[in-house]
C-alpha cells in the first residue's frame, strides 16, 4: 500500500445552522473560519445546513408541507390556460 496518500485527520468544529448546535470531531476538511471551543483552543469551523440535531429523521419532528394549498393555487391560476 502506498504511504502518505491519505489526508490527515485534524480536530474540526461543525456548526448546524438550523439548530445552532456545534460539535467537535475529527475530519479531513479544513476551513478559513475558526472558532474558540470550550477547551480554550481554536479550531477550524465548518458550517452545515443540517445535521443529526436538526434532521427530521433523528429528531422525530416532521415538517408538513402545504402541498394541497400550493396545488389549489396553481390550478386556480392556470384553470383557463389552453382553453379556447
């Protein structure tokens, strides 16, 4: 196996933008943004849109979309389209 081809792991803070929760883990990603963590050290900061703290599968809170209202508005807007 080739040596020195795998990226190195380093501590990184991930921040969930949806819930505001941050967690420290190791990753191969890096960032120009930094944040001071609870232990007083500064780590790279990666901001993510969704994590296990805000994902409906893990939280059990399903967001219900108003699809019926959207369909009714669409049909009302275009009900006469194409008729002569």
